[in-house]
């Protein structure tokens, strides 16, 4: 009976050590990524023609430089669609389109973007996915407004494909999209 207890204790210690080790493994998202429109499912207001992401990653932080070219807004669209308009430009230059550079710390703590108007948070999930959260509060002619962008990043195809699932919460509601990127 004592042998069974000892063997069970050793097994539990090995299993526990493996679980701790597995949590320390971080996936590296670094690279140059090209948007794949054919696989992506975008919300109506995103209108992305092309997008590239240059991602640099260290053990402490993740820097994301995004360059986006958008299709022109249809003449019938005045920017009043659900959650997308946010005034002229659809929030471009505020992390939701256009060209941006954001650096997240990977320790789960909230930091401020270098421009100072966004709060950023990043954390690895136990399954190796990366959760990024960007919150922006700003004043508009109609009063204070808040936008929250939550992304889950996941590598597929042996690291050749990056899938970004994004939820954008605005006063007009939440829009979801799934973007696919190919490593260049």
C-alpha cells in the first residue's frame, strides 16, 4: 500500500512539474505578416484592401506595426453604421485602421500607448494563444466615448498562418471579425 502511495506522489509531482513548465512556454508571433482577404471574415465597416503587420517579440514585450489600406467608403455610407463610423475616418489613426505602432508588455499589466491615449494589455493564455486588449477613452462633441478592442492571436499551419479574432466594442455595439495573415 505504501508503494502505491509513493508512486502516486511521484506521479503527481511529475505531472505538476510538467504543467508548470508548459505554462512557461511562450509562442513567438514575430515576423512580417500579410493579410489574406480570401480567408478572413470582416465586419462590414472594416473595408480592408490590404494590411501588413510587422511584429517584434521579446520575452518582455510585443511590438506591432500595422499598415492598412482601406477601400473607399461607399457614397451611400455616411459613417452611421453599427459601431463602425466613429466620426470621419472610422477611427483611423486610433489603432483601428491606418498605420499604427503599439507595444504591449507580456506580463499582463496594463500600460499606456506611446501616444498616451490608449491603455494596452497583453497576456498569454494557457493554450498558447495571446490575448491583446486595447482601450481608448476620448471626448467627442456628443460627450465621452470608449472603444475596446479585444484580440485573440493564434498561430496555425506550423507558424505560417496567424489568425486574429477581434471584437470591437463601441457605444453602437460590438462587431466581430476573424483575420488571417500569412508569414512572409
